[in-house]
C-alpha cells in the first residue's frame, strides 16, 4: 500500500540548526496521524515540508507515491489549517472558503454552492456574508477547516489548530475533528504539543524531540511503553525511575517508567515512603510520596481511602508495569 | 483627549492660534495677490482687485508647458516609485537576506539627505556618465525620493499583513501572480494609493533636485522661481501658485483620509 505521506531520511537545516534531522516516517491513507513534541522539536517544520513551504536539505518527501522535490505548495494535493487560521481579512467567509476554487477557475455559481456545502459541513450555515473579524475563535477555526476541505485535499494538514481555543471548545472540537476525519475517510496530519490531544485523537503518534522522531506508534504503545526517558516525561506524567533503583528491583541497570496509576498502597511491601502532598484532580487524586530513592507520584481514585500527609505508606506495583527504556533523549 | 473637563489656559489658546496663523497666513497672502491690480510689485494693501490674471495665466503658453511637464514628470516618477517601492518593500518585509537592513537604510537615505546633496550627486553622476539632461533625468531625480515614500507606506502595511496569508494563498492553489493579485494587492492597496499620491505631490512641487537635473526644461516650480525675478505680470505667478496649492493639497488630503485608521503615512517630509 502506498503511504499517504512518506519521509525518507528527510532533513531540514537552517544554518547550523538541524530543525529536522534525518526523519523517516510513513503516514497511512485514511489515518489520523499526530506529530507531538515540545516547541522547537521539528514537528511544525515537518508539516511545512509536507505543505511545501520548506524544501528538505536532504531526503525525499512523497505524497501518495509522488515525489514532491520540485512541486511548489500550490500544486500539492494537500491543504493546511494554519495555527492562526490565516483567514483573508479582505474577503467574507464565503469568499475565504471559495478562494481555492476561485484560483482554480471554477465558475462563481459552482464554487459558491460548494463553499456553502463546506460551511454546512462545519456547521456554519448562514455565516457566508460575515467578515472573519466578526467571528469567534472557534468559528474562525471552522472557516479555516471548511476553506481547506472544500478543495478536497488528499491529505489535510493541521498546525496546532486547537491551540487558541479555550478548554471547553477544544474538547468539543477534538471530537468533531475526529468524527469529520472518520466520515470523510481523509488522511489528517496533526501537529500538537498537547500530549492529551495527540493521544485522544490520533490513530498513530510520532513523538518528536530535537528534530528527530523519538518514538512512533499507537497512543497505547506510546503511553504504556515509552521508548526513552524523554517520551515518558513528555507523554503523561510518568514516574521515571533512576538506574540504581531499577537495578535493585530488576537486576538491570536501566531507566524505567512507572505510571502513577499503576501504583497501589496495599499488598506485600516494595518501597516505603512518606506522603508529602495531595492534589485533587477530579476523578483521581495525585499523591507525592517521598521514598529514600526519590519522589514518586501515585494516582488514587477519588473514592479511595486517603493517607494523610506525613504518614508512612508502602508502594506496590506489578513487575510487568515497570517499563524499561533507553536513557536517550 | 480630556483632562477632566479642564479647559486650556487662554495663553495657550492664543499661542496655538498664533502658530497656526504664522503657518498659513503667508499662503492666504499668495491667494490675495493673485487678484491684485498692481502687476509690478507686491503692494499692501492691494490697490484694487481683479480676476483678469486668471485669463492672462490661461493664455500664457509657458505656463501650460511648465504645468504639462510637471504633471508628466510627477506621473512617471510616481509610476516608477510604485513599482520599485512595492518590490523593495516586498523583499525587505518578506524575506531575510544578507544586507537586508542595509538595503532598507539605503532606500530611505535619499529622503534623509538634503535635496541639494541628492541634486549635486545626480548631476555629477549624469555628467560622468555623459547622459544629456532631459525629461528623463528629471524623472530619475524625482524617483529617488518618490520611491522612499511608496516604500515606507508599503513596508508598514506589509509588516502588518500576516505572512501566513500568503502561505495560505499558496496552500489553496494560488500561484505567485494570483497571490499578488488576490491577497497582497487588496491588503496593501490603500497604502500604495496613499504613498503614490504623496509621491506625486512631492514630485510636483520639487525645486532643488530639479534645478540640478533639468536641462532646458522648466517644471512648474522652476518656472515660478524664474517668474519672480522678472517684474512682468507678477500676479500670474500667484494664480499658478494657487493652482499648485490645490493640486498638491487634494492628493495629500486624500492620502490622509485613506490611511487615517491607524497607520501613519510615513516619510511625508521631504
């Protein structure tokens, strides 16, 4: 099967800065693919390499098997939802959505009809005559989405599209985007620094750091079996156990991750510690437990009995939940 | 701007009034002398008023040729400035390249330099290159400072126009020309219009650079300067001056009106 987007040893250097450093990846057709990483990790540059705003310093970008080496952005079968939406301020909403069809020479009646359909798809019927400045952030985001989708791209690129929205709106847009992607059967490549967003929406996630992909896999794989310390740190608030402790537990001098929700406070003794603080997180509570080998986070269901701050507890977990990983960043 | 309903002191009001009078009274005098009956000297108060100088000025061929030349020079210099100024602004605001700041400074320099320096420099350059003084040398001289005005206006607007708009346009399938036509031009259009009008006005009443770069041709301001020396039909000069004031004022007012919301017409002082 041809990959929707394929990177083969792609690099993009800006002077001495290696924004993207020898990245290879395959995005499958119809997949919701997230590129996750802190700012400056190269994920946005990768998106721009797909869109054509950046040219690789080395390597090849292909879209559905076609090499994009010399193809300018305006001839690529992809469309982008920009982080700041980049709506044209001098055009109304309908003009914005119809822009792509207009420059392709589609006649006015057809392009306006299709633009209205696209607006209906993002539930903005009747907003065609408004100016972008008259819309709320969430509405602008939908217009940007409609403006991209109306061109029927083979791959839709989304650059932190939810970053500017408030929490409530983000959550509803996450679900909506996911549903839209499913119903259209379209390939989405989604850039985000929000691990929750990436894990909840994507079919597969690539975790970026310092211009490289540290780990790529399903959200479950990334969350349960982080490949390196960096992934464990960045994806979810995992406990990272230092090699001496891991050696005493498993005999291997390695780093290991231990999810806070895998730790329980009853059973045969493993590590003793003292409760330092509580944090209420809604469905769960998070405890900070100080042990001689370092501080560990423990997540307990809200209903569970809560040891008061200052009491001694013993921490237990199943050896299978201790996940060994690389030291690498 | 209110200072809690406090009124400005009387002295301040008077001073402001005096300042405004000082600025504009001489211009009114020019208008008055355009209608005087005395043609040899500027006598105050004017011995009588007449409108016959309007007719006299209308019938003088030298007035028309000077006016025609000034309009032609201003139009072409403005056109050149619009093209070069927009391109320079696009280059400086859109891309990073070696010497970008230097280019930005060099473009603005002609307006910072005294006109006489620009004039002498151009004259010696034309001499050195053995270019005969002509209509085109005047146009070139004017274009040096007209470019600045257009550039300054365009660059200010382009900086305010988000760069991702251009990327969005490319992304949606528009090539470079379509992007310029449908996205860049609508966003910088009023700035270009304002810059162009200012450039036109600056060129239209330019004396110093023109003195150095003109051959036998007389632009309107040069013609006026020479008329003042000759004591013949003096009020004709005033009639023409009145026309120049109006021709210059209208585009400047229009430019002010077009860019009044928020962005300043940069570089309007030559």
